[in-house]
C-alpha cells in the first residue's frame, strides 16, 4: 500500500510534468471538450508556475521528512 511519507514523490513528478509538458496536460484535460484547440500563453504560464511551486513544495517536504528521521 502507498505510504503517505512518499507523497512528495508524486507531487515532484506531477510538478516536473507540468513544467516540462504543459501542452500535453492541456490536451489531456480538454480532449473531449475542444476540437483542434490550442492553449493560450497565459494557460501555459500558469501551469508552469504551478508546476514550479509543486516542485519547490515537494523538495521542502522531502527535506523536512528526511531531516525529521535523523
């Protein structure tokens, strides 16, 4: 079963995906509602920003978890 101590790994991977491939994320979330559409520049900026924030939170979470075990 999934241990909640390693939730930062999921958050880190999701953040990396959001920064690396925001266009693919847009296609996944809008595949049934929009035909031949493209994301706006603002959408791409916000997704990358949220992904970066997620990465920072995951790194802090991992550091707190690892240092609390010492």
